[in-house]
């Protein structure tokens, strides 16, 4: 990975069922990040690569992935 990719991109891993962000890393990654567990995580998680955004990193629980468009969106909170 190039240093610029590490600084300018981030990878979000999310639930295929709910779109909830499970974990993230800076830079461009894929499911190989999980090594021997790749096949297990492939079943339940997917990932998207987006431009680096510190607000998302610090508030990942406020966002989720829209499963139909595979884009990031704010979660809808019910009170």
C-alpha cells in the first residue's frame, strides 16, 4: 500500500445483514486482513473503501452502510 493511500483512504467492514460497521482500518484493505479467519468473516461481513474521515473514525456507531447502494449514511435513531 502506498503511503498516500494509507493517509487518504479508509476501509469499513460491515454486517451484510444490518449494514452496521463492525470495524475499520486506515488505508485500502480487503478481507485478507483477517488472515486465517477470512472465510468466516466473508460469510457475514463485507467492506467498502471511502475517503479518510476522522469524524467517522471517532463516531463509527453513528453511521452504517446502506446495503442497497453500499454507501455510508447516518443511522436512524429511535427514541
